[in-house]
C-alpha cells in the first residue's frame, strides 16, 4: 500500500464521518506546540512572564487533547447506548452526541480542569519555593560592632601607639615604687 | 425533545463540517475560559479582568481569522491540491471547485449516488454504486481535511502572531491600568 492509497483511505474515512474530535484534537495538539513557542518569542514581555505564559499554554493543551477525546468518545458511547435498538438513529445519535461532548469539554471541562490543575500547581510551587527573606541589617548595631573591631585591632596590631607609650615621654606618676 | 435533537439529520449535517466545528468550539472557548478566569478567587480583581478580556479577544481573533481568511482559502484550494494528488479520480475533474461540490452534496442528500451517475454519464463513465459513494466521500474528505489543516494553521500559528499587535492596543484602551506583577522588595542600600 503506497502513500497515495493510504491518504485516499484516510480522506474517505474523514469524508464518511468527520468526527469533531479530529478537528479539535488537531488544533489542540498544534496549539500545544506553537503557542508556547510564540509566547517565548514575545520580546515585549519579561522573561519570567514569557516562561510562565508558555508553561501555562502548554499545560492547558496537554490537558485539552485527552479531555476532548474522552468527552467526545464517552458522549458518543452514551448516544449509541440510548439508541441501541434503532440502528438508523444510532449512528446519528453517536455523531451528534460526540459533538455535544466536545462542546461540553470546550465550555466547561477543560477550563475547570485547568483552573484546578493550576491551583494545585501554584500551591505546590509555593511550598517548594520558600520566599527568600532579605537579610535584616541594623545599621546602629553594625556601626558599634565596627568601631569595637577597629579599636581592638588598634590595640593589638599598632603596638606602642596608645597603650604602650614611648620611654622618652614616660612619667612615673607614683603608681610604682621600688 | 432531546431524542429528536440527538437524531436530527440537519444537526448531523451541520456538525460534520469543519467550519462549524471550529466556530462552535472557539466560540465556547471564548465564553468558558474567560468565565473560569473570572470565577477564580485567588487572583486579584484587576488581573482577572485583564486576563479574561485578553483571552476573550484572542478567541475572537481566532474565530475571525480561521473562518474569514484561512479556511475559505484552504477550501478553495482543496480541489486544486486533489487534482495534483489524485490524477485519475474523476470527481475532482467533474466539479470545478469545492463550492460546486458542496452545492451538489447538500442539494442531493437522499440520492447523491444517482445524481453523480447522471453527472458522470455526461462524461461517458461507468462506475458501480460503491465506487460513486467512495468518490463522494473522497471529495468531501478532501475538503474537510484541508479545512482542518487551515484551522490548525490559522488557530495555532497565525492567530498568536496576529493577535499580539491587535490585542495590546485594544486592551490598553479598554483597561488603561495593566495589572502590576508583585516584585520582591528591594533592600535599601543606604539604610
């Protein structure tokens, strides 16, 4: 079977029954690839905002693809069950219910799942990233410490400047008697 | 009531076209996504309004672009592509373009095969009913597949690029105050 005949079979299948899931899943999959790329290349946004938007868009479409499929196929199965005794109506109900399922996914299920997932993700990230507190600096305390350190350094290193006077200027003030 | 809606052939025919599927799905996204953003209580009011308006305008751009520009172009070109891919298929030569085929497809719902046989007979061709049915499905499939390709191109590649310069001025007019993102407090060096 060559490529042309395979393509022909695919086209005939789409022509026979153009399932809504085909379109929405194709669009969602492409959105998952190209929308984050587009967000990342937006130079007017800050790098952090770009990354966040790209991640959010990617996550939304990752949720959307299986949700569209599940809602569409699930609804179609329900439609088939409802009209299982009427084969003529069964096919019609399957297709129409699939469309309804996809619509429900687009309107309610995907936004709800994404909101829930983002809420959990943000909580998770907040737990992971404990806010870095800036070092508290007390200028008064630091000033005193610095002065003390300076003074103590003077006494030890600069020998003879204050605490060890020169012998020529030494005056015995009667403190020591021989 | 629900049973009649579920088994309605008109609804079936409408929902089988890619254009309708894309329009309805994007329209629902334009309602659902901003709606859920507005319902989120963990974001401040200003950010909520900004994000919801942005999402709404983006989805509107998607609908306009795909239905107004991309799908019609792809639909028109579908038969030209098909003629190159399937040179031996008579259906793509009998009908000049997709619009002509769609007219035939919608007008002759019950007896499409017979009508196609009549059209073919003018061209002195002989095919079985099954072949004719396959030809109809092939042409319909070609139109819908090119429409899906057009939707993918329009919604995923072109819409994000086009919406950026289009949405920003509208947003700045509708909502002059862009929500400020909280930045970490800067340490006062002089203190």
